């Protein structure tokens, strides 16, 4: 073994032998690889861990080298606090452990048939109200719930019962809607339920263009509903919900944000949540019509993304940002967590659950991974202690992304 490496494999395996790089991950950049101090293999890479030394002090965020060939965990001597330091313990559980935000899917059913929505290709069903109750019981530290998924939440007949169930426990409720369901009766229920925030998706200011992507949608109906909600809230003395705006843009609509914002604001929208280009994640690619795949071309995606960045900055001079709204309201919305100092990573500070109650690592993953990750039958602490869950979070936190993460902006691939 090289004099510049200290083998801490026994310490690592004593602390958490299940925390290991997954066998199938997206390739790391060439500059992330280096030689192994034990076997000389050129495919070793660094991860981050806290190291305790014989003096009892922990040295945080040390870079530990792992070799996939010999499976050793090595501490480069340049990571030692001093030449005489002797490592005595290791802790690589550095991802976020204390979420207060739960995003749970109420339904996959929707009255729109947007061609880019994966929800239209999923089993069409609702979460049961009783399962929702179990989820609340099993997540006692939750402070905010987003009733959001791959369907139109207000189509769930138990939506308002679930919202009240949460608000009665002091949990703040936010949701997302296509805006078509803001009837007079629903507007009254939305305000009475104490829903803090509701965002509406609008992809174009032009009714025909809007209908071409949000198939089954009527822009006039959506705008009328937004105004109905804002007017009822204000005229009846309700503070909430505040109304937000989001959407998906394409080549032909990439310059429409200023017009969409002006139109939405005139009807009662107050908050800018953001726009996105077509989702390039591997979960979504199979559902796109062949003729739409050109929207994923690098140049086209780049142009749309650049236009969104440019015009979003302008939009924030007209509307409050959703991040500022959440900060003002004390809502811990962050999905970013903290960086590892080595490479792009993923440290979701919230929990995403399908309507089955199954937790997945992010809202882009639509199939259950383990029955042990189900919030209807397991407490959050039990899920977080599951060895597979821990190893998944370990890999994501260190930027060792599974293949299904390809296309996510966090992979930087």
C-alpha cells in the first residue's frame, strides 16, 4: 500500500458495511477518478465522511478514497489533521435526516390529457383517506404537506377531508391544480380548508396553444377560476390560499413568460413558482410521442432553458418568488440540501410518496422500490433506518447517481 494512503476499511465496515457504491451508476467525470493506493487501479474515486481520531475529535467532511476493484476504503494523508493522527471511527451518514415536508400524491386521475404527463400512463386511482391518516400518524414531525402528484388533486372526492385532517393537526397544506376545478363550491371549500398555497399550471397565453399541450384544457375556464378564487378569498376575509404560477415551455412558447405572467397576475396570481422545459428524465422518455422528442435536442433544450432563465428574472419583478413566500411562511420547501464539495449531488430535504404510501428518492421515480419504504405501514424512522434506503441516500448524497437519474439537472451529465 502507498505511504500516502491509510486503510480505514475495518473502521468503515464496522460502522456501516451496507453503505457502498451501487454497481450501476452514471459514469463520473474523468477528473473525478484517481489511482488506488492499494491495488493501483485507476478507477478509484472520493466520497465524503466524518472521521474521528484518537484524541476524540471529529474531522468533518474528509475525503475518503474508495476503490471499486479491491473494495478498500482509504484515507489520503492529505486529509489528516496532523501527521500523528490515528483514525478511530468513521461516519458517512451525512444526508439530511430531519425532513418536515411531505409531498404525497392524492390521485393519478386528471380531466386533462397533457401529452407530456406521465400520469396519463399510470394506473388511475386515488389514495384512500384511511391510508392518508396512517401516513400522518407515521410521520409525526411533518409540518407541511403538498397534496401534489401526477393527477388533478381536486378530483379526489376526499381531497378536502384530507386537507382538513392535516390542518387540524397544525400541518400546513399546499397543492397544485390545473385550475379547471375552481367552481364556486370548490373555491369556498379551498378557503375553508385553510390551504395555504395553490399553484396553477399555465403553458401559454394563447388559448389554442394552451389547448394543444394541455389537452382537454380551456384557458378561459382556468383564468375565470383563478379570479373566482382570488375574489372569494379577498371578499370573505380569508388570508389564504395565495395563488402561484408554473408551467412547461417548448420551442414555440419559450418567449411567452412575460405575457403569461401579465395575464395570470391580472386574474389574481401573486407568486411565481417557475417554468421548466420538457422533462428529459428516463422515467418520462417512453411516454412522449415520437414527433415531440426533437424538443429534447441539446440545442433546443438549451434555448428554451436560457429563455426561461432570462424571463424568470423579469417575472420576479412582477410576482413574489415561491421561495420568498415559503421563507415568509416558515415552510421548509428546500429540495437541495447541502453539497458534498466534490461533485453535483442530491440531498432531498423533503419526502416524496406515491399514493400507495411508498416513498421514492424523488418525485421523478414513479414505481415503488421497497415495501419497507411505505408510510402507511412503517414509521418514517423505520424507513430511514432501512439499510437499502440508507445506501440509496448515501449514493445520491455523494453524487453516485443510479441510471434512472439520467436527465436530471442534478446529475450534470
